């Protein structure tokens, strides 16, 4: 069974029906949807993406990537990209994802998007959405929502208590203190998006001491070589297939290419049981534990 653990629901780019058709064509059984956090992005030039990725991978140049990121953020918390302002939703709307899950309960799960920086009732928001069938865990984005991960403590404590996994897109420095989160909440399953962006190898080293820290293999924030390196460093049991659809890898008609990241995993030198674990088994095991 193939489960995409990380995809966004933005019907402006990919509506549910064409998405289901793409899933069927690529053999993807189920997708865990995340509410939209941003207005559609202008296309990021591939060389810029590759350069920042390279800068982040190496500790001495990571501060440069951090500076670039700060320069792209406006005071209001939006992004300045390609000469335009791209709005970041401070409170992503969970409702459309809940509706998609209700309409296709056998094909979709949902992540509950929370932002503790702008939601004083964040624990109530969690209670409201976790009551909806098919909502499997919590999505957090301290990178674009621009908060220090220490303010997540009440949310992470509650998630740990409930056995809900957390999918987190880490930020730089105090906005992505995975060591503190994993140490303070040792029973919490944490999935770090995009192979541990922006720490990558440093995160994999930290994660070796924390068995409940995982990574997903989604998005052009990584490439095939990085995905392989993550699996080599962490082992197949700690890596989870995801896409970041509808953003990133495209078919010639500019819609999302559901086969791209599956191709990376198919080409990895792995046993069949390890491949099965990455493409679905690990996420399901973690939801059942
Ligand atoms: Zn994403």
C-alpha cells in the first residue's frame, strides 16, 4: 500500500478529482492532505533552489541560507518572491481538508494545521479538529509561521498524550530546535518534513539518539541524492514517502508529477520490505502505535 504522507490541498493547482486520477495512475492508494498555507508561488528557479539546498546542507554556509530566507520574508509574515508578495496564511483553514477526507475516506487522510503563534486557543483548535474522523496528526510550520519551537510545548505535550504524530517543517536555529523537542517529548512521533530541512545531515545525526524522530522524503527542497543519503543515515524504517504535491515536480502540462519521488525510492538499493516501509508501512505503523 502506497501512502503519500505530505501533500497540500490547493484546488486552484490540483483539484480532488484530477488528483485522484493521478494517484490511480501512479499507484498511490492514499494521500495525507495538509491545508494550504500560502497563495500559489511563482516558479522558483531550479538553480536558486539547488544553491540554497547546497548552502543549507553544509554547516558553515547555512547562515547564508538563513539570511536569504529572512530577506524573503516581509514584516507582515508574507514572502517576497519573484517581485511579488506571496501571502502566507497565518491560520490555514482545516475545513477544506476535513471535507475532502469526508468525501473520500478511503483515499485521503488529513493533517490538522496549527499555528500557536497567532492562535491563543490552539489547544481548543486541536480538540475541535481531532474529533473529525480521518484527521491523523498535527502539521506545524515554524519556518514560514516564523516562531521559536519552544512555544510548541503545550501542543507537543498534548500530541504526545493523545498519541498523535506531528509533521513539522523546521526553521533555522531556535525555529527548529529538534534536539529539544525530541528530548522533552520522547514518546512523541515527530516527522521532519523534507528530510530534515534545513539541517539535513545534522538532523540525521541528532535523530540517531531519538528513535521517534522520522523524516519525510518530499519536495524539491531535496533531490534524489539527498533522499538516498537520508535513508542511508537513518535507515528505511525512519524515512517516509511524501510528495509536497501540488508543489514542485511537474509533468510537461505543469500539473504535479506523482511518479517523480516514487522513482527515487524505486531506484534506491533496498530490500522490498524496506521499500514497502518507506512508501506506506512506516506511517501506518506509527499511526497504530
Ligand atoms: Zn509541504
